[in-house]
């Protein structure tokens, strides 16, 4: 995703094994979908990395020095493309768990409502 017109994903490393069965989907992805993905995203540096004996994964490096790793073992080429697209569209920020379901800049002065209010 672009933040103020600048794509946040700098580099995407596609790690796979040429021997393992769990890399079958990512090898098919590299043959069918990866050339079009590279062509559609010229701002992105896509690198393939051969690692034997490990499950395949996608590693994304963002401009804010964060990185994300997504395991894609035993996935179809379409699912691998979906994960690569989601990594490209992400901002690279860490996931922040919300403390409450309702987030506001101006919290209530009277306090939150509860069922045991006595009038």
C-alpha cells in the first residue's frame, strides 16, 4: 500500500526448495504468476532464494525497517499470489492490539455505562 504516494514494500524474497514437496505450489507460482507480478510492480525488488530442507516462505522488507515472514508451505499458486499481494499492500507496521472495542479521541467525561447503575 502506498503511504502518501510512496509504496512501503521495498523488497520481497521468495524462498523455496527445488526438492521438497511442500514447495510444489511456490514453484508453480514462480513459473506462472511471478513474472506478471514483477511486471505489475516495477517499484518492488523481487528476489528468489533457493533453500533446501526448509519450508517455503515469503519475506517482506519495508521502508520503516520492519520485516514480515509468511510461511507458504503446501499452498496453491493462487494462494501464494494472494499472500504476496497482501504483503505488498501492507504498510509494514506492527499489529497493535486494541484495549477496547471503541476507540475515540474524546472519552466520556461521565464514565462508561454499566448495567448496575442505580437511579
